[in-house]
């Protein structure tokens, strides 16, 4: 959990997931040091929530990247067949954008 890339879908972001995770980890550690089992348990729950949000954002980003990549391939192919250079260029842009989105959200 090191990337802070956001995906803009449903409020789930890698950044917020990371923040929640590390806040929970700190709370868990402080709870352990102080012998406060409740604080320790709350920290564990926050860590799990952060990890879940991070993974959800990562999955959504991967999915969007695949969608854009497929759409780009289709536009590029149709533009090439019909001689529509603008559609072909848009397809290449969509493919590049989709591939970048997929790379940014690799597991």
C-alpha cells in the first residue's frame, strides 16, 4: 500500500485507504503500548477498513483501465477501417490512458 493514486469512483481512494490504514496501525500500536485493548481493537478495525478501501479503489482503477483500453482498441480499429483519422487518434489516446490506469492500479 504505497501508491496514492485516486480513481474518483464512489469516494474510494487509495490515498484515503492508506491514511485510514496507517492511522489504525498507529492506534493499534499505541493501544498495545498502553495496554488498552479497546484502542488496540479499534486500530485493527481501522487497518482493515483502510485496506479494504485501498483494494476497492485499486480494483475500480484496474477495471476502468481495461474498459478504456478495449474502447481504444475498438476506436483505433474502426478509425483505421473507415479512414477516420480523428477516431483512430482518439482510440490511441484511450488505449494509452487505459494502459496507464491499469499500470497505476496493478496488484
